[in-house]
C-alpha cells in the first residue's frame, strides 16, 4: 500500500507542476501580446509617407495643410492601430 501512495504523490506533484508551468506560460504569452500591441510602429514617418502617397500629396502637405486634416487623422489612426 505505501508504494501506491508514493506513486500517487509523485503523479500529483507532476500534475501540479505542469499546471503551474502552463499558467505561467499563458500569462507570459498574454503579457507579451499586450506589450507588442501597445507599441507604436517603428517607422511612423514611413507609414505617413505611404498614406500621403495614397492621397496624392506630399508628407509635408499632409502634416501641415489644414485642408488635409481629416486625411492626417485617418493616416495617424491607421499607423498607430486606432480608429478615428
């Protein structure tokens, strides 16, 4: 009987360790995902230049002309993953 009891204790310990490891891995994965999503793009100038080209204007016109304010808002929102 003691041998069965020892095997049960080993199995329970292994299961507990596996569950703890799985929870830690899931928490690490979720935090890495959230961190990656919250960071702005590495090259916002490139993103804005691409949007300006889509509108047929220069980046300077997009960022400085008041007449292109709605396009600028849409471009910045898109570059940073937000909706206007």
